[in-house]
């Protein structure tokens, strides 16, 4: 089997997708824009071969890299990157080289444009926030009069929370409208809720081989516009209403041999026109592994190896190694802000939770805005316990308490 992996060197832990495939005898063929000597030894060892291009944005270069691999190794079975940014590049390569597995160019609208994602949620019987495409000011203002301020604006085809804003007045609307980038924006009514995710891996028929769920105490937009602090934690999604809802959404979008990362709002209060407190609304879908340290959180939460499960989905079309996985513990990502003074030093945090800390790390600056400038992965037996842990780690020097984690067991 031959698998091309785009940008295996970034993010740094993505080499593990390649590593598990190579251990199973797969030819793992990397294409990246970093010189070979600049990638980690772990990444080098995970690849059968690495082809360096000057820029992954230059399709001609990538095209010839793929052509080289086909000449050298034969038919390509899969191509992936696990990165939303390269989803269109993957699809174009599959289309041009007639690689049948995965999304092709004509398939992308439904999974790249937020306005089109709502159609998939509706097929699954899941409500979404009302929206309006930003094309003219009169239409936008009519929509705002219907749903009221605040409203959220973001690129219809965008990655993460980039260029996402919450507008609270006509003055803020006009400031956004007159300075917005030249891309299609979508405007949505504001949802008073927090984000919960349904994440997992499917086989070639779209059946779920593994799934998990996260609670994001802050939305990605709040993280980018806040102090850089972040709390998110794993929950027992198999025991919740989100399991049924998430499974229906998987069936509606039918990702095949893929990771999926579906985001939902859970209402924190009643809102007319949306629903009652506790109800779930569809937010957006992502056809790749969840970002940041969520794959590690999945592994610690269930005592599994999601990189191995993904590799087995490609090679065997089943989850052989962790078929009977079960929820074991909550795992929390606690991210400290770079410009905040904290009451407790890192040594005091280690002393307090020496038997609970699973990982400490400083993320690359390029992603620290939504991860935190320094992160802890820490496990707990209950939401109450993880609340206490997050409060201790994020207690400010002036004694102020940070936001409490929320959700259910």
C-alpha cells in the first residue's frame, strides 16, 4: 500500500500518523516544504521517503512530487494531511490523479463552506443558528433586525476562528463591513452556549470505528480575543445525547476512512427561535483529526492509540487493536496565557498534581492563540475535580478565579 502524507512535519506530533502506517508495512511518502535536515528524527523515521518542495502552495511542484512517487512506487492508495488547510490540495490531487479514496474537488463545498454544512445538519435532524451571507449591507441589517445583536461574522470558507468577530452594534457592523477581507463572509445569530465536539474515525463505508467527545469551555473565538487562557476536557460521549446526534451527523456527511471533528453548541440558556437550555445545535464539520492535543487526550481518556486506529482503518478497514474501548477518565487541557501573572508557579503546580499531570508543553507560537502559551494535560475522575485543577492552575496572582469548567459527567 502507498500513502502520501502532506506536511508530515507540522504540527510536530503528526508524524505519528505516518509512524503507525509504516510499522504496518505501508510505504509512507511525505511531501513537505521544510528541508529534510529540518524535520525531526522521529518524522524522518516515520517516512519511507520525503520529497521536499519549495512551497506547498505551488500546485505544479506538488503535482510533480506526486507524479514522481507514482513512477517510483506505483498506484497511490490514499492521500491525507489531517489538516484543514490542505483539504483542497488533497482533493485536487485525488481528482487529477484519479485516486478514488477520499474527497474530490466537487465534493468539497458541503464540507468546506459553513453555509453548506447547515444542509448536512438539517439532513441529520439537527438545528443550527440562523444565518445570512454577507453580500450587501441592507440584507445584513435586515437579518440583524430579525435576530438582534450580537451577531457573529466569519469567512464562509475558513479555517478555525480566523477573521471571526462578534458584532454588538451598528457601529461595529459598519466597521467590519467596510474593512472586511475580499472573501465571502457568513453572519450568524449569536448562540448563548458552549462548544461540545463529536470526534472519531470511520471505515470505508462510513461506519464509526472509534468516537470521543470534548467540552470547550471557551469558544475558539473567545480564546483568540481573550487572554490566551484555555480549558477543554474530554467527556463520556457514549453515555450522552451527543452520541446519537453525532452519529446521525456522521451518517449525513458520510466521511470514509477518515478522522472527523464535528462541533456543536449546547445552549447555556433558553433562546427564542433556537431552543431551550441544554439543547444541541450544529456548528460546523471538519473532515480531519481534531486539532491541538485532542488526539493525545483521546488516547489518555480511553487508553487507546488513535493513530493506530486510523492506520488500521486504511489497512484493514476495521479497528483491530482497540475494538472494545471504554471511557476511563476525564482529561483536561489547561492553557495558561502568555501575559498573565499566576498565583502558583509551575513547580507548585507539579507538586500539587504530580500524580495527575500527563503532559506539559509550550506550543508553537503559531497556534498558541487557541492553545495557550503553556499547556498542561491533566486527568481527573470527575468534572468537579477537573474544575478544581483548572482553578488552581489558572488562579491569577491577584487571587481572581478564572472561568469554571462546565458540562456533565
